[in-house]
């Protein structure tokens, strides 16, 4: 009897297999993305180009297209997708609400205000000023939300403060949009629909630490987030310190999402949908959900970017439009399928 | 067993929103016994239990575990020593039953084999073995209560010999009569195994039948603490509940 119960299947091994599958999928979508574009380069040639680069051999043929244009863009897609999706998973756990998204703590709206101010008042669509002001705006708005929301214990106040700060920031965006010239409006629209077009090796080097540090830290909070799903009181009884964890997690998510929004504009849907989908299939355990979301977000954004570059080539669809356009119906389909499946049983 | 082993409230005063909820309550519980807190709604029973668990902080006075103030205990170490079953746990995420119970193991260093074994044992101990593999959100209220009991038991599973504490806040609420008696037998069994057990109960007859000691609270004050027959005095109870109560021939307490 005991021998039998000891080997009952547990979810651990299934989830390890799922993580391995996600890694494989990420590599496959990366190769696919590198080979697609204004000129199609076979995947074998992509691998050969990277081999020559690592080996220090001279560049040949389309090597520079791959190495100078597509690889940075691929890395940006991975970083941003991972940041948005794990940020979403963290916020959903912290707020105990599967519909929370990283924007709740004001980071996206604050970043939007910073970017719009740079474009309209700074008279610059130069990506560096926009990125710096967007990053600062995101962190500033989140700090404000946190300072207002912490006056009372519990996460509900944080949520309400976030709603208010979001509204104020968006009013500022609206006002600046009203003041903007025709050309500025075009830049504004482009930014607010999201784009990975600004990716260079330099921007990757700048953005990577802001995203990789939170990505490395968040999984350490996985068990605490699991306990928090039971409520702050239960988490405290289990030996965690929600009052300390909350500012830490908010700060980490603000860093990662702020950096993402600063370089790629507002790309909706990834932070909401990826963790939600993984949760529907594998359950809400954050020990799986956080690394799974990072991988899933990276896959989604890599694939979406490859499509965005090729569907209307030589033009380019705004990636934010594409993630919502493809992700939305897929999400609905999953939702309906699950509901019906549960209803029958 | 540690000679000073006890969970003690010392002159606790707690107020919330300008209202005094506990007035200078001192109460000591010892391992190996089931202490039941009774009293009318709003008497401060749950507040006392939460304060003794370290969940609420007293304005005046302190709670000590083995002579050491709760505030001086490292959080995780305290979590390995005492667990509390709350009145209601809202969990809207679709964990499996085993995962919910496994959360009770989070204060401990992870050890998959041992934790799985303890989760299984706790599920059996809480009469929740048959719920394995179910999604928590799809369970009935009484089933959820049993799963939460299993989680709480899993949290302090190895602590029986080292002075573990099990605090239960109205554990019988929402359970059918069979499970009400079951959960109190389980509480007694835990006490017999060496745990200190403190339970808030509404049902005076369950208190009379299962408690080693009973503490009667009303309006934030501890009125009596002693053997069940002594503490559950019909004239005292009639006064604090505001309806005439008598002890029937078989010992049952009933409205007149």
C-alpha cells in the first residue's frame, strides 16, 4: 500500500517535460524567425552564419543581415516577451487575480507618459531620449502607486492606487497627444502600438541587465507567491512576510516591464495571456509558472515578430496589434474549450 | 518534554478601529491538551486565537511560546511549530488538492519524497484521502475545510514531539455532524500525540464533550478558564448569551 502511494504520479515530472518542450519550441521559433524576413535565409545558413561568427571566421553572404539585424531583434523579442509574461504571472499572483496584468502598478502608463513627453515636448523621436524618459516614467509611476497604496495593509489599496495613477498618466498622454503635431502623432502611434524595430546590439546590452536581473530573482519568490494565493494571513502563518515581499516584487516587475516598454513601446496581451494559458494547462504553481511564462512569453513574441515582419512585407505590422490579433482569438478558444469541457464532466 | 513548554497570552489588549476587542486577557495553554474557547459572537475569541498565532499584534501585552515572545521567533521557525486553520480561506486558483496540502510544507526545507509522504499522511488524517487528484476550486465547502485541515496538519506534521501547536478557528463550521465529531476527535488525537491544541468553537456541547480545558470569553474579557464542567456553568452562560440555558440530565447544554 505504502509502496503504491509513494510512486503515485505527481505533477513534478510532467512540468519538467513541459519546460523542456518550451525550450525546444523557443529554439525552433528563434531559428524560424532568423530565417524569415525581406530576404529568406535557410535555417542551415543561419546556423552556419552564427558558427562563423562564434568561430571568428570572416562574414559571408547574408551573414550581416542575420548578425547585425535579426539576432539583436530576436534577442529583444525574447527579453521583452519574457519580461512581460513573467511580470504578468507575478502580478496575477501578488494580486490574487488571474486577470491582473503588469500595467496594474502603473508602469506601462507611466512609461507611455514619459515616451509621449519625449516625443512631443522634447521634439525628439530619437529612441534614446524616448527610452530614458519612458523608463523613468514607468518607475516613477510605480513608486507613486506604491507610496500611495502602502498606507494601508493589503494589496487592495495598491490596486486602487494603480487605477488612479494609471488614469492620471493616461490623461497626461491624452493632453500631450492633443498638443502633438502631425509628425509627432505618427511617432506616437508607432510607439503606442509597439515595435521591436529599434533593436541594436547596443540597445540589447542596455536593456538586458534590467530584465535579466528580475528574471533571475522572481523564481526565488515562487513558493511565497504560492502561499500568497491563500491570502496574506495564511502566507504569514506559513512563515512568509507579505509586507516585505510586496515592494520587492513590485520593484522587480517595474524594472523588467519598464525596460521593455521603454525600448519596444506598449505590447499588450503577452503579460495577461501567457501565464493564464500555462495556468490553465499546468495549474497555478509559481515554481513552474514563472520560468514557464518567461519561456512562453519569449516564444510568443519571437513568433509574433517574425509574422509582423513578413505578413505585409516589405512593410511591417505593429507587433502590439499582432499579439492581440492572434492571441485574442486563441485565448478565447482556450477559454471556451475549457468551460465546455468542465461543464460536461 | 520541555518543562516550560506553553503558549501564553499575557495581559493582551487589542483594539481595532477604536473598539476594544480584548481587555487584558491572560491565558496559558499547555501541550497535550485541547483548550476550547467559547463565547458569544463578538466576544473576541477569534482575535485572541489570531493574536496567539502571531497573526495580529497586541497593543499591550505579549504572547510567548516556550517563554519566548512570538515577535522574537524567526518567522519560518515559528511556522514549523504552529499552524492555524482559519475560518475561511479564499483560494480562487485551481491548485490540485495535493498541491494545496503541499503548501503546508513551504516553511520546511524542500524534500520531495518526504513532503509527498507527509502530504499523503495528512490527507488521510483529515479524511481527505478520497479528494486526491481533484481541483480545489471544484470542491464543496466542507471538502475544502478538510483539505485546509490537511494542509495545516502537514505544516506541523513532525512537530508533535518538539511542542507543535495547532490552532483551529471554528473548525466545525460548515461541516456535517459526522465531520464535526471527526474533526474534534482529530483535535483530541493531536493533543494525545503531544500537540497543544486550541480551538474556537460555537457548539457548547462539542466543547463540553471534547475539551480538556475551556475558556469562556464575553465582550473581550476572559470570564472563566477551567475544566469543562466547571467553566461551562449554565448560569454564567445564560448571562453572557442572554438566553436561559440549562444543563440536561445527560450533561447536554440546551436552551430552556
